[in-house]
């Protein structure tokens, strides 16, 4: 049974295998048939493609022809549009820029576009002719543009009136209403005028408001005109027009302000008072020119030539060159003129203003084109510093060697002394300026010591000169009075000024002792001889006929004749001293009173003692008033008339 089952199973498998074989055979047959059919399709398609190829070629040719036609039509439209735009631009250019400047500028831009278009499309027929025509028209357009630029620039370029400039100054520098003719003479000052460093610091930090030189609404148009000229390569014409127009306006503005063109010869011929006033004005003009006019001109250049920095710098340099030259040439003439002591302070003032303007000059005159102007300005600063320093040395030497024969008959303070002391006082008003000046040539670390050294040398030179002048007096007492007065004046002036801080207390104390020494020498020389008249020495007589004894007390053994002679000589000498020394002068009240008191403290007690001791000898004789002419009170009153600088014609008090 088991074998039967196995047999059945094998039969079933055999049947299935047979069926699969038949199916595969059928599938192969179908595949072969399909391949055969597809092969026949391929042959037919190849034949069809071969048949269709001429048609496809014609179709592609037609399509490309249409595309070329479209391109040609579009190109023609572009060319026609360019011709149309070119005609429109030509019409606007032929009308000129006066009526519609913006439209005119737009037409120039269109011409440039037309030239670029035809230059880059050389395959078009007549493109060269079109480019030439457009270039010719562009040249005419730019020429008209130049005329328009000049017309508009000239129209809006007017000299600035002084009042408008003064409005831009700080209040401290504006001319006062009391002096309408004084156009800013706020800095010119002689040795007797005040110089405030505090004021200078305020001026350096003050706000200056440059004037509007060209209306802001016009600037964009002028900028566009300038830009078109630069793009056309007409930079030199632009520079020429701008220079010719603006430089003359700038010069006229300065002329209205009062700036003069002076040569070195003109300066040398001027009287000092006139020159000093002009220097003061020059200082003010420099401030106005740099901080207002040149600053305003730089702003105009920067706005008009925005985007063309080198052109802006060049235009500014050429416009300002002449005006700067006029201003600096005056400064150069002063710096190179013959040195004299009175010029030192105006030289310092001029140096001061150049230092004050240093940063503005660097900012305004920037760029390579302005370098020569800037170097000239800084060169003047250096030259002023050098001349001022040389004048220092000249002054010290001049003080020591001053040989003026100005007679100070009354022994008062010599004009040279007051001049030198005022000079020294003013040096301390310029301390910060002097520090900068010393920095120009030397290490500034010792600036304080330098100024102290200069001051000490000047004071010593003065003393040396005064010693020489004192020898002109024949009376030694007047010699010492003269030196006492002058050195006391020096000491008092130093104590009341900043010079004390530099010279020091030692200098003051040492010279006070010198004053006292001269006062003592005066007393010794003036009063020693008259005091000998009041001495007991030489009054004792060996003879008895003319002597009084007994009731004579302390006068026992003293000759009446000798006593009379002593009183007579005393009276003569005192009257002579009174007559001469009441004409002498001690100008300082305190010193005068102390000197009188010092004389009185020696003279009056001696006179009272002599009068008390020997007066009775004379009073008991004939005509006592002939010999005892004065009481001690009379002498004291007359001493009060000493050193008053009286004239002989003045009545005695």
C-alpha cells in the first residue's frame, strides 16, 4: 500500500513537469513572435524617420527663420529707440541748459548712452557715423555746460561783507560799537596793553561759524555740472573757471575786511605805532580768514567736487593761494624785519595766532595739492619763533649795554628800569606761548628753568646798567639814592607779579638787603658831615677870655665862638641839603617815609642834645636868632619836604 502511494506521487510530479515544459515552449514561441514583430517595427520606424527627415529639416529652418526675424525686429526696435532718444537729446541740447538744466544734464547722459550703444554694436550699418555725430553733439553740449557752470557759479559767488564775517566770530572778538572803524584790532597791543592767557584759552575753544558762501539749494546743480565736465575730460577747464571765479571773490572779501597787500619795503618804512596797529589787525584777519573764509571755501569745494577728492584739493589750493600769500607775506615781512625789543610782544602775538590756527590749517589745507601752502604757514610759525627768541637775546644785551644819557637828576626810578620791569611782567603773561616757543628749538622739560634763567639774566643786566648810570652822579649820596630807588622798584614789582615764583624768595630777600645797604650808604654820605657839626669834639678852648665858666654848666670850657661857628655851619649845610634833596625823589611812599624817619632818628636827637647843651651860650649873646635858626620841630618839618621832587620855583611848605 505504501508503494502505491509513492507511485501515485511520482506520477503527479511527472505530469506537472510536463505541463511546465509545454508552458515554457509556448512562452519562447510568443517571445520569438514578439521579437519578430518588434524587429519589423524598427525597420518601419527607420524607414519612416528617413522619410520624415526632410520635413524636420524644413521645420527647423522655418523655426530658426522666425527666431531670427524676431531678433532682428527687436534689434531694430532698440536701434530705432536709440535714434529716437538721440533725437530727443539733440533737441534738448540745441535748446541749451538755461530753461531746463536737469533735462539738459539728462540729455548729455543719453548722448553718452547712445555713444556706448553704437560703439559696442559695430555690426550695424552707419554706426560709426552715428558715434561721430553723437560725439560732435556731446562736445557742443559740454561747451554750453561750461558756460552754464561759469554763469551760475559767478551769479552765486559774491564777496562776503565784514558784518557777516563778524557774525561768525565769538562775542569776545566782535568789534565794539564804540569803534566802528576798528575792524577787529583786538590783538594788537604794545607793552602797556594787557595780554590774557585765560582769554586766549577761551578763544581757542570758542565756536566759530563759517558763512554760507553759496546757497545750499544751488550746490547739487553745480555738483552735477562739475561732474559732467569731469566725465567729459574737461577737468582743466573746470579748474580754470572755478579758480578765476572764486579766487577773485575771496580776495575781494579780504579786501573789504581791510587786508592790504604790503611788501617788505612797505613794512620797513612804517612808523612803529602804525605797524603795531597793522599787526594787531593782521592777527584778527588771520583768524577770520582761516576759521571762517577758508573753512567756508573748503566746504564749498568738498560739496561741489564730492567724489573727486584730488580735484577738490587742487581747486581749493588754487583758489586760496593768492589770499594766503598776501596774509603770510606780511607775517614774513615782520619776522624778517630789523629786530627791536618793542617787537617781541607782537612777535609773540603773531606766533600765538599761528599756533592757535595750526590744527585748522592742517584740516583745511589737506591733500597733496595744498602741501605747499601748509608748509608756508608752518614755516612762518617757525620763523616767528626764531625771531622772537633772537629778540630775547637782543633785549638782554640791549639792557646791559643801554647807553642812553637820559638824565634822572632827582635820583628817581630810571625809565629803563620801569621799561624792563614792564617787559618782564609781560613775559609772564605769555608763559604758555613761551613754552611752545621753547619747544620749537629745545627740550621743553626745562621750560620753567629757561624762563627763570632768562628773567634772572635780564634783571642782572639791568642792575649792571644801573650801576653804570649811577656813576654819572657827582654826589655819592645821590648815587646810592638812585640805586636804592631802582632796585626797590625791581623788588616791589617782582613781589607783586608771577616773577616771584620763578625768581624765588631768595632773590627777593637778597635784593631787599641791597636796597637797605644803599639806604644806609645814602645816610652815611649825606648826613655824616652835618652830624659832625653837632659833635662835642673840637669845641674845647685853651684860652680863657672867650670862655664862660661857672653857670655855664656842661658848657664850661667851651668857646662861644666855636659854638656859634658850629651852628652857622650846621644851618648852612642843612639848608643846602634841604634845597638839594627836596628836589630829589623817592617815588615809593613807604620807602620815602622810612628814609625820612631813619634820618630824623639820627639827626633830631643829636640836634636836641647839642641845642640843649650849647644853645644857652649863643642865646645869651648878641643876635642869637642868627645862629639858632631852627628848633628840632622846624628840622622835622623840613625833613618832611625831602625827596618830594620839588622844583626850585616851588614855594617852601
